[in-house]
C-alpha cells in the first residue's frame, strides 16, 4: 500500500508532498505496522526514513497514520529535547523553523475536514 498526500502552505505555489509506503510484516508477526516515508518540497527531499510505526490496531491506510507521521515530522525546537534535532540536515532545520508549525496545525486540524 502506498499513499501520496499533498499539503498546501499559504503564499507558496508548491505543495509539500508526503509519500508513505506500508512495509508489510511477515505473516503471523506481532510487531507494529512499519512505514517508509518521504516529505518533499520544491523537489527537495526534506525527510526520508523508515523509523515510523503504528500499533497493529491502527488501519494502515487511515488518515490517522498520516496525522501521526506528520505530528512526528513537524516537531520543532521546544517541542522536545534539543538533542532530537542534533542530526537534522540544514533543510530539516529550515523546515522545522519555517514551515513545521503551520503544516502540523494544518494536517491535524484542517486536512481532516477536507472530505
């Protein structure tokens, strides 16, 4: 299962694009649902990882997965320990300081109303 979500940002023509791919567990496994993700803006890959997972009780194609991941990606300094950001790239730091607050709000509050 793959999913692509496009999120607008006020004043910018280009949207943030989230690509999310479910990584199926072997049959009979009791581990969490794991995902590979990329967040791209203006052709620049801001985040790329496979360190996001959800409990088995969460449907893998639900909007809850997208909201949970974006909540994780939209953390900003002050939201958690400063050490969390130690390995951030310059693009990730710029995203956290310039775009994360609004995008996190948008996905949690406005995006769910789109239907």
